[in-house]
């Protein structure tokens, strides 16, 4: 067989052999290049995924992770398996940065930054949550979830996103002010069921208080909520121009 192949090769012109050699060499180089290019692509792909995972994990404050299971349990007890855990987590970060000993200049305390009077009211209206203790992480988380849902049930809005935005604004500045702003928005020909309409008017608060309240919900829903979606469901909101 070897002799037969040798005789057949001799019958092929030298120019053809030279051309075939060049073709084979080029194909081999392309295969080698393609192999390493493919390897390089997958290495780069894995590195990007690894970096993205680290960036996502690092975007959540380290202190938050110890309260994850407590929050998920509290949210599901109050609102079932579809509870918007990501919203509550984002709100806790906004309120206190996950610091159970946080105290604001006006006296709000704990993870949920409850004012003393509000905490006392929660203790009376929801004794099942335990004795009112704003600096207790467990109580603060349960109370924040319960308080949010109470505000949500009292809100009339155009969509789930609007309802949650207005409920968050009520948590921050009081339901009474939200309703006053809704009334003013309606009087001006705006839709009082849209959070943007309510955020754009001021029924009498100080400029600083209104500014803080108007920014509170969008920071939670648009900026902070996305990074907590791995913890549980969120509320879908679209940015309108």
C-alpha cells in the first residue's frame, strides 16, 4: 500500500503538490487559530460573567445579607409568595443602609427608620408583630412590610407601579400629604393616580420635605430595586418621559 501511494504521488505534478501543501498549511493554521480564538472567546466570556457576578454581589451592602431570610419570611407571611421582596429590600437600604442602630436627625430609628409615635401605633395596631422595638431588626423588618402594605391598600392608583410608588411616598411623608397632593394634582388637571403627577405638585409642605418625598419612591423602584431581584419578585415600572 505504501509503495502504491508513493507511485501515485509521483504522478502528481510538482506544482500541484506545492499548491496542495500551501493549502493544507493554511487550513492547519486556520484551524489552530480558530481553536485558540474559540478558547479565548470562552475565557473572556467566563471572565465577563465572573466580573458581572462580583459586581452584582458587591452592589448589595454586605450588612444586607444577614437579613435576607428574615425579610423573605416576613414578606411572604404578609403578602404571599408573590410578595415584592426586592422593593422591601431596596427600601430598607434607602432608609438605613441596613444599619439597625441608625438614628436620623429627627429621631427616626432602626432599619425601617420608624419615628417613636409611628412605632407605638404599629405596636397597638399589629401586636402580632411583637413589642414595638424599632432597633430590633426582626421587628423593624416585619413592621416595614406591614406598614407598606397598609398604605398600599389605602391608595388608589393607575397601575401597580403607581400604587407602590405612592405607598412608598406615604411611608416616607405620610398618607395625608399624598392625598393632599393627589387632590391638588386633580385640581390642576393631572391624573392623581400617576405617581409622577403627585410628585410634581406640592400641597403645602416645605420645599425640602417635598423634594425628599418626590425622590424617595423613584430611587427605591428604579435605582435600588433591580439589584435585589435575585432575592424575590419586584414591581415592574417603566420610565416615562
